[in-house]
C-alpha cells in the first residue's frame, strides 16, 4: 500500500498516526541509532486506510502485538525540520491511547526506519520521561496528564 506522504519543492507532507502505550506506569517509546530522540510507536497512514486502522496496523508491525484503541488523544499539525535529515515537514498526525494488554510483556520490535535503520522499543517509567528527548515535544510534555477528550494543537518549529 502507498503511504500518505509526498515530497514537494518546499519539503515533505506526512499523514501519520502514533500510539501512546502505557503499561505498569511505563511508556513504550522507540529509538534508532541514527536519531538523537525517542518517538512513539506509529507511522504513516496508507492510502485508503483510516487513521484508526493505521494505528492498529503500525502498533502490530512495531511490537508484534495487536492492540485495540482506548481513545484518540491528540490531533496535531506540525511544521518542523527533521533533526537527522534536515528535511522540512508539514505533518498531520493523530495520537491514540491504546488499551493495555498483558501481551505487552512479550513485545518484539523488528521494524526499521524509512532509511533502513533498525528500531528498538524501550519502556520509560513516568518519573524518568523528562530525562529523554522525546518527539513531538508537545505530546511528551502532556504524558503525565493525558486529556480526557481529543485535543487539537499546532506546533510550529520552523516554517
């Protein structure tokens, strides 16, 4: 399937989803050796796929576990320059809180980045979140007090 992303002369547009997964007071985040930051499980929505379908698919691809959606948390529009590639992005993203599952104890990350770099998952205790550079920063700042209903935000780092 085709990812909903395209390049323009001004940068790249992305439509993506992210999964906020919490288990035993810890948050599941992803890293790769190329990036100086941690990020949430997730990825690009495919053409002809709903955002709900995409977050379930991406979660299963990156963890090996099929999780259900608890509720959508954040609708976000971002403008930023990627810290690794320098590429400028205009991104629309929806972040979901996923339902807890005991299967999370056996997760297995076998995913790779668009550039072919292996990813790994790690559990970060809530009281240690501030010790890490997590993107998007707006959402990282909201992890200890998640909203009860969908919250919309615009983050402009560069434009």
